C-alpha cells in the first residue's frame, strides 16, 4: 500500500491524497446510481464531454436493453469535468457512476476516487484487446474501464524517400541512418518540437522502460534505466547531428505547411490525426505510405506505443455491474454504429476491441495514402500490438512540466537527454519527499 501524508497537486487542482493504493471510501458521499429492484432498472449517471455523439450513444443503449438506464451528463470540457468531479466528491453529493478519464489512472486511485472493479471487468475481458485491458489496471487490479489506447504507426513521404533512394526504416537504428542520408539533401527525417517530449515517452514505453513501478508499499522511480537510455540514444544523434526540424505545435498552420513541403520525410502518428493531415497536406496528399513503427533491434516481438486516460467508476457508485454492462455494450457493432456522427457521417474507431478491421476503412482518408488498404492494415496492426500501460506515478502533474522544461533544453542542445532524465528523476524524488509519498529510486 502506498501511503501519502500531505496535500498534493494533480490534474491542475489541489486535492488530498488519501491513504493506500487500493481505492478508498468516498467518505460521506452517498451512493450514486444505486440499483433499486422495486423501481426497475439501475440508473447510472455518466459524465463526458463528447458533445457530438455521447448522448445519442446513451440513448441507443437505453433502447437496446431494459436492465440499465444511462443518463448522459455533458461536461463542457476535460477541465470542467475535473472541477465538477472534485466539487461533487468534496460536497458528498452528485457523484456520477462513470467519468471520462481526465488524468492518469493512478491519480484517481491514490486520491481514493476510483473503485476496484476487477471482478466486473474480468468477467467480460475477452471483449477487449490486451492494450485496453493493460491501460485499465493499477498494480494488477482494474480501476479503469478498458476503453483502449491509440496505437502508433509510421507514415513516410514515399515520394521523398524514393527521390533520394532512401529505404523506409524498420528499426530505430535504420531511422537514424535514414536521417543522415536525407540530411545530405536538405531533408529532415522528422520533427522534434521543443515543448513536446511525447516521442521520448513513447520510445521509452516501446523499449520496455518503467518510470514508475509499484513495490509493496512504495513507488519505485526509474527515469535512467537502460531501456530509457536506449530510447534517448535514438533521439540524441538526431539532435546532435541536426537531422530534425524543430517546428512548434503552437503554430499549427506553419507546422502543417512544413510537413507538407517534402522537407520533412516522416512522422509517427495515430489514426485520429489522419483527417487533419489530409486537410493540412494539400501538396503531398497521395504521397504518404503507412508502415509499422520502427522497432528496437533487440525487440522480442513488435510492440506499439500507446497510452490512454481510461474512464473510471467513482467511489460511492454502488452499480459497478451496470457501468461495466454499458462499457461492454460499447464494444458491439450496434453501439459502434450508434456513435456515427449524424452531420459528418464519421464513426468512432473502436480501439478497445480485439479486431477493429471491419471499421478501419472508415478512418482512412481517401487519396492521402499511396495505398489505402495497406494503411488500414497498419492501423489495425498498431491496435493489436499497442502496449497500453505506462505508469505515470502519483505526481504526474508535477513532473511532466519539469520533463517538458528539460526536454526543451535538450532539444536546444544545452544539455544531453541523459542529463535531462537525471534532472527529472531528481525533481520527482524531491517532489515525492515534499508530499510525503513513499518511494525508492532504482539503482
């Protein structure tokens, strides 16, 4: 059990860290969504910010069966959900039975917000893929709903690779070498934005690193293990040898224009980015090919980075079975069709199910790829291989800005990535000390 003795900041809000890694009681919060056999079906309140299709999906579920009634309460945003949920928990009233994930799952568990729903999820685990199941767990127990992670794959400007007779890389070593070959022609292999360390996190996850692990009654912190340093060793030569661009995401039009210019050869991505790319890449649309994300040379099997913030059942809800019944229904063809946007005709890609291939054609934009069929196959394969789990610890909102700061210095060449990771680990240790959270730093 991980014990905390101080107030700490999470998800941008000041909250009290409650005792224990296992979810704690919500105190005086009344039961939300308590089934009442005399009154009929269980009624559960669901909070989310899907303004386009959230309510119509809930209505379709209510029409499809008679055991559970979902009341969908639209939230204004992720941030509004955080604020409203904390207020409900502190007030001890109005606590919903299902909340769309707005922070790392361990935040919900350490704060006593998410209840253990292992028994309910395990009963229908075969409806979900391995990555979705992994992302819903803390310390081997289910505190989240297996809502799925978006697996990464690799897209290359095939016209650019062909023009300079460079092979599309299949390993990260080949990726760096391709960067060197392309740089001779004034082309960057990819883009590293100074404010976005996600590629470092993704590569660390893919390499098998564990920045945070749980060992009995304490956290184990490890930002400097061999697997993380292997990830850093991919990125460091890209910086040192000036093989990448540094376009910022804060100027999206300029970023997309650069991606579209042919001067940037490739990027990792997820399925939901593709429509924006199709719109933002008018000149290079049709030139892009889809591939598996490059692998580490010593990988035992292909794996795909991908994380998510799973939805959860708050402490105080006495109908977890009803919530899981709703979650299970969301994996069905009927539910997926119910989520079709009535204005755009788009359907949400079901990243949580074992085989999403029947739906992939709907998310592959026409005329963007060299081969739409291959692109669809790569998207599906990415979902099948997605890792899902990458523990973010009990103080993510504190250490992630520090990682951004250190990453920015490394991208600018002021420090190495190894030095940046050491600095983040030192920061994490200091922050956990200040918050009274038990931990050790791995050696």
